[in-house]
C-alpha cells in the first residue's frame, strides 16, 4: 500500500502504467477503484503513468474529524504531496465530481503542477452544499437508495463500496459551502 503523509493525514495512492503522468481524482463517496470500474485505468495505463489517489475521508486514506481538514487547500496539498513523493513536477490531471472540484482548486492554487486539466461533473463556482448535507444526514442505505434511484441497480461491489463509506467523514467533506475559484482560472492554466 503506497501512502504519503500530508499534514499528519495518511493519503493512499496507487500508480499503474507508464508514460506521461496522469492524476485521477475520484468523486464524493467513491474511491480510486471507481476509475478501474469505469474502465479508465485499463484504457489509459498503456499510455500514461496513472496516479490514483484516495481523497482524504475516502477509501484507504485517513478520515480526519475536523471540518477544516476538508478544505480545498488541504486536498491540493495532498495531491502535491503525492506528486512530490513520486518525483513528478507536472502531470495531467483529471477529476470527476469532488475530484473535479479538487482539480479546479489545484489549477487555482498550484497551476505550475498541471500539464492539462480535464474535469467532469464539477464547476469552479461557489456552491451551496446544503443538498449534499441533507443527503448525507441519513444512513448508508439512504445513500445507496439515492444513487440507485438515479442510476439503477448498482453492481454488488459498487454497492458495498458505497455502504462502506464513513458517513461522518463525508458529512465533514460537505460541511462548508464551496468557494468560487473561477477568477483568473483560465489565465493560471495558460501560464
């Protein structure tokens, strides 16, 4: 199990493939295994050195019990710590949902670490997360039912992964609303 310690928090990561570094950042309530399940690891590992990171509060990474531990800046420091541990100065970065928010924050706070940025299911603007707080106020089964109502019946291993989430950690991830990081974003990425 590869890990790096970022501000006292253990961050789990895995590396697969060879080629140009590509960091893959997963969404809320998921893990780095979501990239495998979706077929991205298999499709990309022959051309890229994939760096898959379990975000703090998720997967095999630590789950701090302080809301400030889940600030965008903390996630950025985690990604930078993994890149530093691997000796990677710059990488392509792809993020989905929460991972997309982290990718935008990385572009805003550490633009020199990016070769390119691909984001899905996220935007760089301020966002009220009260709907997520309401969703996560229930049980793990409520979370699974919410997802299945939108996506249909989940494969058993994906269902188990959702049910295995630390709901207290996820509640802390969405405890605060998101800040706008769009100002100057395009200029930073082009530098």
